[in-house]
C-alpha cells in the first residue's frame, strides 16, 4: 500500500509516467496514415507481379518513393504504438511483458529501417 | 489514503457472459485487424528489400506474394487495412465526442463494415 492520493498519482502522469502522450501520438499517426494509405496502396498493388524492372522504374519516381518511405515510417510507428497497448493489456507478468515491449519497439524500428533503406536504394539507383 | 482497495476491486464478468453485439464484435475486430496487419506490413517490407537486393531474389518474393496463397493473404490484408482505417475514423470521431448515441454507433458500425467491403472490392479491381 502506497500512501498516495489519486491527485498525487495523476500529477506523476500515471503508471507510465508520460500522461496522455502515447494516446495522443497514436491518434496523430492514425490521422497521418489515412491519406498515406490511399496514396501508397494503389501504385503498390499495381506494381505487384509486374516484374523487377517495372517495380524499380516505378519507385525511381521520387513521388512514389517518398510516399512509400513515409507510409512505411508512419505505418510501423503506428503498429508499434498499437501492439504496445495490446501487450500491456494481455501480458500482466512483469518479465515477459518487458521482454515483449522491448522486442516490439526494436522490431518495429528494424522493419521500418529496412523498408526505408530498400526504398531509398531503389529510388537512388537511377 | 486512496490506496486502500487498490488491486482488490471487483472484476467485471468474463467476455463469454455477454451476448455478441455489433459494438463488441467490431471493437474486437479492430484489434484483430490491427495486430494482423503486422504480417501485411512485414510482407511489404520483404518485397521492397527483395527489389533492392537483386532481380532473382525479387522474382522469388514477388512470385510468393502473387501465388494463390499470397494473393489470399494480401486480399485479406487489404480488407483488414480498410476496415481498420474506416473504424479508426469512427474512433477519431468518438475521441472528439461525436456519434455516441447507441443508434448512431450501430449505424456507423454497419457503414464501416459495408464501406470496408466496398473499398476492398474497388482496390482489388483497380490493382
């Protein structure tokens, strides 16, 4: 039992010590993903199965490359935020929860970086 | 001392007690599609990495993604993406304090379901 009033707990910004920051960033990334999804999915879907040369030619266009890199960046950011909430909801034990949260954050950075690097390599290969 | 009952609060009844309703089903679906889209995002990155590495490796990955199983996974991901996006907009309206009437919640839920199916069809027709 900790001798803390509810008022005092709120002033410490809650159990995660960052108040509404995570919640707010999640809304922000979701808003950004709405136009990005529309801009990304159609060129990507059309490029699927068109062969290597056509795909490279498409993403050598700076606009398509920029949208793809931005979609991957914000997409994995939003994914990390969402998966973090799911882990926090369903994994109560401290050790596995911490391990999963670390893997989640690092894994999403890994895939985002790989995606951005790949798009950039194609875009600058002209 | 606000901590007297912390950790000993009454628990809410378990999920299986409740009758499935459109509100709860769509809420669960939002989380399921969100988690499921991890696979779609990883596949997209795999495809780009393959395209950046070599034409031979790209042919392998692109072939996998356009095989019948790959198309099944991607088409499901497209529906999950549109559902999660549209229901996300529904959530943003709720966050702004709009659309909380039970009748509106039901209607917006049906609209999101129908809209996600329509957008999926349009996407699959256009690509």
